[in-house]
C-alpha cells in the first residue's frame, strides 16, 4: 500500500545559494543505457501524467543524487580535478553492483523511488566523501540522513497529495533492475524546472 503526505509543495523554490544561471559541482549515479530503468520510468510517467502538477523526469535526467561539492566559482577547478582523481583511486575498491527500483512513494516535493539494497550505494557515497576530504578541508553536506532514491517527478505547485497516492496505488508496474558500474561527476543546473547537467568525469567502480 502506498501512503504519503497530505499536501504537496513546489519543489522549485530557490534554495540558499541557487539562482538562475548558477551551476553546481556534484556526484550522481546516472542511468544512460539502462533500458529497464527507462521502461520503469516511462510506465510511471504515463500513470502520473493525467494527475498533473508534476514535472515528470525524462530518461536523460534520471539520477540518484549522491554528494555535492560546491558552486562553480566557489570551488577551484583544480580542486575539482583532484577530487575526481582521488575518487578514481577510492572507487577502484568498490565493486560494481545491482540495485532494484521498487514502489514509488509520495514526498511533499517529489515522487521518489527507494533503491535497494542501499548498502553498496552508501559505500560509493562514503568513498566519494572521502575523496572530497582528501582535497578540501571540509566535506560539504551531512554524512547522515542520506536515503538512496531515484525521483520520477517533481511537484511544481501546492495541492492535495491524495491524487498522487491514488494513482500510484492503482498501478502494477514491475520493479526495475539497474547495474551500477560508475559514479559521475557533473555540473548541474536547475534553470528549466529540471536538474540538467554536463558530465565532467565518469569514474568506474572496481
């Protein structure tokens, strides 16, 4: 059974530091060429589209948020390159793994898909955080409170959440399997009510 909050809110409010044109260095797991993930996301886009109120995420921008570094212009480019090099060394000790994308849940700002098992995802994040710590005096973002998930849509307004809960409860979509073989260092923006990025480095696992 799918449950969720009573009300939705706009995901695209401008968080501290963000504005149109700003870019941010961060690490994601991405799903290029992952046909089963794309099949899964397309099915949920079709189920959720009639409800309205969501910016549904196209296959190109599906991602699992991992760990931020900082805003472009506030982090030295040489430090970013050094972090990528450190990550190459550390992620060589983390083997590739499989994950399952299961039943989405309704968050006040998004439709989230929990990822299981979460332990190998956390191992990748821990290695990335250690790589940042190899270069910068302080690792941004908290180590705790991380919940691996993939979003399929973002709320772009306020309203009742029940229609999203009902739409998900009425679906019967087979979970998706994904093979994680790398982590990606990207430069992200949110200018167009979507997280869009350019890739800086694709660092293999194992």
